[in-house]
């Protein structure tokens, strides 16, 4: 079971992997088109990516 002692659900794990892959795809020397980045990562829109960013920034708040 994925949850275990850390209470990590499969949905939360998938969200974390998608977010990490998105962040690692950013090239630091190039300008970032946030809407394109969010879309190419499978987020519905830039606002959903922003929500995920805030959730990953403070995971203990959930």
C-alpha cells in the first residue's frame, strides 16, 4: 500500500511526480512561458499549476 506511515495517497504521489517533472523541465537560462509550461505538463490551465505549486510549497497544510 502506498499510504503507509507517511499517509501518502496514490493521488498525492502522482501530483508530486507531475509537479517535479514540470519543475525539472524548466530551463533556467530561458524565459518561461507559464501557460505553455502548464499546458504541456497536463495541467488544465495556469491557475491549476499555480495551485499545485502552492500545495507543494507547503505540503503540511493539506
